[in-house]
């Protein structure tokens, strides 16, 4: 059985403002004091894992040890079928040291064009691994995915990262065009988060939408 979270403060082990905002929004119904690694000045560990789950656990453990509080870390990225799963765990690195995702999205389009990939074959999926770690070293990890199609040029200015070029299956809007609540309902992060809440939060039996 997964360990339950019974504290009042949770560290989001990220310096990415977009990720912190999304995770904070998802946690809002549970009345938890959410702090980010960025606001606490916690160091960012080197991501040496070979999978999203390994990197999420690595970041969660580092933040939990540094803050001596439970920490939740996200490792996520975009996997493009025609590019053999790239950029995958290197999704952030494709954006360069300036974290310029316009550069990363342009690189994906350029590499797809170089391979002669037709628009209908530009399938991709987002992966999110969420790891909840405690200062004593215990960790729980959950993984979610959402599949869809890449579109160029980018569409919308909401969200962050690769959101403007990704249209999830069954929808016409890109993640970059969706209002936050619409994205939260179907995203890879939401899928992983639902597993996390069901397994680790005593409030899971309550309706998070209840007033």
C-alpha cells in the first residue's frame, strides 16, 4: 500500500514557474501549503536518470532532503513517434540554456521536415512522472500519458513548453489554446496526479469539486 501524505506543507521540487503553477492548481482543493524549490532557493540536482520516473524520483529526493519536508517532483516531456521518441527525457535540454521552447519547437519541425514526415504521421505523446518523496527516503512514483498530434506553426500562448504544437486526441485546440481547467482535465500531468491523489492523499475520498 502506498504511503499517505498527512502533512500540511509540500515542496514542489521545480524551478519551472509553469509546472509549479499547474501543480499548485491541482493541489488547491486539498488545502496544502505549497512551496516551490525556486522560492526556497533549493539547488537543482543533475538529471542523470534514464527515464522520466528516475529523474522525477531523483529531484523529489533531493528537495525532500534539502527542505526536510515531503517534496513532489515532476519530470515530463514530449515524445515524437517519427523522431524515435525524441526529445523525450531531453525535452527541456532541447530548449537550450535559455529555456527557449520556440527554439525546441522549431527543431522538432525542422527534423520532421528533414525526414519527410507527412502531417498525418506527426504523432506524439506527453509523459509525466510524479514522485512524492519524504525526508526519510521513502518515495512513491506515478506516470501519466496523453497522446495526440503535432501541429505547425504553433497555436496559442497559454500553457508552457511544447503546449502550442500539441493537439490531444479528440480535441481541436492545442494545449496552448486551451484554458487551464480544460488542459488540467486531460493532461499527462492530470493523469499522473489522479493516481497520486488516489494513492497518497487521505482527502482522496472527498469530492475535490465540492464547495
